[in-house]
C-alpha cells in the first residue's frame, strides 16, 4: 500500500519560514519524480515545485527564490523549505509521487497539510 504522509504545516507569520516533509512508503522512492502542489480556497490546485529522480528542480514563478525542494532517497522523504512566506502562500499543500513506466502512469498523492500565513 502506497502512502505519502505530509508533516510540518501550521500557522506562521508573514516573513516566516516552515519546512514541509513528505514521507513515502510502499514505493521505490528513488525512481519517482516528486512534487509539491497547493490549493487555496476557491482556487485550482497549482504546482509549487518538483524534483526529478536525478535531482533537477522546477519551481512556480511565485515561489522562486523563496522555496527550496529537496529529497533524501535514504529516508524516502521529500522536503519543501519555505521562506519569506506571504499570506498568499496560504493553502493546503500536498506531495505527489509520479512516474511513467511502459506508458503506464503511476501517480500517488498525500492527504495534504494546511499552511496558513497570517499575523
């Protein structure tokens, strides 16, 4: 059974920092591309950052220079370090594990975790 479990969310003041973690089980973590997505109330889910199996990263323009995605294959965990947080970063953040093998997509999601940026 595949599980992705996020942790590290909560309430933080504008300008503050948080580190999200996503621990994976039930998959060979190292062969999956990993990503963080977020969904704010009344908005569509959007990509925040991705990291490939080789460590290549990609960020939404809105978080470039403030967020850093990383992975630890030994711990089966992907991280999202968030700094200089803004109220507009408030959302439910979810991690994703994805790969395509023999044209078959494998796509798994965590349950999501709330991040609230407010004074």
